[in-house]
């Protein structure tokens, strides 16, 4: 006898870590990107569409009591898991997800004694009029309600650290080599500015929707009511009722060009976080930062002394997964054979997956940043051990004084195997054929004060 191995879905047996190990970090996305979430948004669009037809009103709907609109909206406003299961039961018979929503609403109309009007549910529409409004609506709401607050919180956290570390000089590294000193706070603020730039561009990308019948021309609408301006109706319905941007000329489906731009933009935001993950990871390895220790935590199963920068590594890994899926979404969705093939349908069901990985990455990065302890002694020691970096400052002042071949003189001084320190530089300055005033100016330059101008 075969053993029954069916399991109730839980965080322990979920296939994806988004719904398993990291469920506590991503569960807020469920209301927008789960199957139940998508079904609810479909119901919302269908209800609001029926209400919009009543508001025209179409002649057959002129007698509809508009005081009942609240009862109709209550269908999606109080939508439950049981409602979603009922729709899935209907779908098991129809084998069509959107048609199942229509039949569900017809049942609700019967319950409300509105049977005379139920044939105007989904009137003149194709499935993609619902999917290509419900999906961008859920994407908009999910991103604005869940993702954007986390991005802004990260940005504010970075901004606070940039202010806190504004006066901390630090040796810069270009090509992995010691370079002109900088300020730690400014290097953190670089990421704040980069995030600001991307968020400004992201704000310019509309949440686009397709709404126009089977092949985008309102064929069924126009043949039934040729006196109606259906384009104007569609624009107002999508724009005013749903808060989306209706594309004017489409096939059966949305172009997805704006959605591709949306995910391309998110990839850039992810890459900024990835860049920060790797920088902070490197600073930790250089001992610029220590990490707060939580009692009971283990860094290594074998080496008791270790406190690993796991939050930044976790963030980096999840960014890689998010970007891989976003790359596919951006490349695949705008491409569809002729007036429509079905490949977009299964792909758009995964919109929440890269956002889930991105959300995990943001939270891990925030957690890691919160555990950092600045090791000022190490930063100061690195500066003191790298006096050759003031060569740029000295040769620039000598250029100002029209001193002959200053670059070459500093090159000869610093490109040796001998240790260059404060005394070495002082002897070099003292031997220069320049005024005492210039010598004093040069002697004041140290790696710790040669940090340029702050502009944040």
C-alpha cells in the first residue's frame, strides 16, 4: 500500500525560500502577488467596470439603483480566502481563470437579486482586459505599499550614516591601490545620491494597462453600442477608476514596454545595493568595521572567533536571483507573436518572485548596516601608513608655483621600495627650491586632512 505523502503547505515544506525560510520577510507581498491576490484584483476590475457601465449609463443599465454600488464594491473589499477557493472550484470546471471570476460574480449578483443585470458583467471584454489591468494594479499597489517604503527606509538609513561619518577621513582605493583620501560619510552618501537618481527615473515610468476588447479595437463594444465613444470611456475608466495609464493602440495584450522599463530600473537599484554590499563587505575584511555580536549567535561551525558579514552576502545572493528574473521579465514580456500568444500569462504570474528576493536583499542590507561598529583606529592607521597619497597634493601646488617637472620629482620619490612616511615627505619638502611660505603650506598636508571638499 502506497503511503500518502501529501503535506499541508508551510514555511518548512515550501519549495521556494521566499515562502519558506524567508516568509517572515516577504509575507506582506502575498496580498498583492499570490494567486488569491491576483483573483481579488480581477474581481475589483470586473466590479468597477460594471459600475462604470452603469454610470454612463448604458440604456439597459439606466434603471440600476446606484445606491447598490457600495454592495458591489463590498464584494472585493471584503474578499476572503473562501471566495478565492470558490473561484478556483469554478475554474476547475471552466479551465479558464477569468471566466471563473465572471461566473463567481454572477452568483453574487443572484444573491443580491440583481440577476437582470448580470450579463453586463465582463460585457464586451476579453480576459486580457482584466489581466492587463488587474496585474499592473497589483504591481502598483504592491510596490508602493511594500517595496517603496523599504527602499526609502534603506536610503534614510544610509543618509543617517553619511551624516554620522561626515568627519571620518578614510584612505580611498582605486584599482585596489591606495588613492587620494576621502571621507567615509561621503562614500556612503554616493549610494544615497545614486538611489535618488534611480527613484526619480522610476517615478516617470507609468503603470500601463491594456483595455480595448479582443484585439484592442473595442470591436464588441462598438458593434453593440456604436453611438458610444468607447475610447474615451476606456481612458476614463482605466485612468480615473483604476489609477493606471491606458495604452491607446494595442493587440490583445499590453505591450509591456513600460513594465520592462520598470524592471530594468529595479535592476539598477539592485545593482546599487549590490555595489554597496561588496564595498561594506570589503571594509569589514579590512577591519574598518567591526560587527555587533548577538549572544548565542555562531559565525562558524569550526572557528569560534569568526563573525561573518553574512547579511551583506545574503543581500548580494538575493539580488542576483532578483536581477536574473527581472532580466527575463524585461526581455520576454514585450515580445508576443502577432496579436498575442500565451507566454506572457505564465510569466506575469511570477512578478512577485523577483520583488520577494529584492525585499529580502533590502532587509538583509539594512540589518547588516545596523550591526556595523566603526573602527576609527584602523582607518587612521591606514592613512598614516600611506603617506605617498599626498604626492598628488604636493605636485599640484608645485605646478601652481611653476616648479620644473613636479610630477616627475614626486614619481621618483614615491615609486621606490622604501617606506614613505611623514619624515620622508618632510625631508623632500625641505629640499625643494621654493619659498618658505610654500614649504610651510606643503608641510601642513597630511593623509588625514587631504580629503577635498564635501558637497552633501
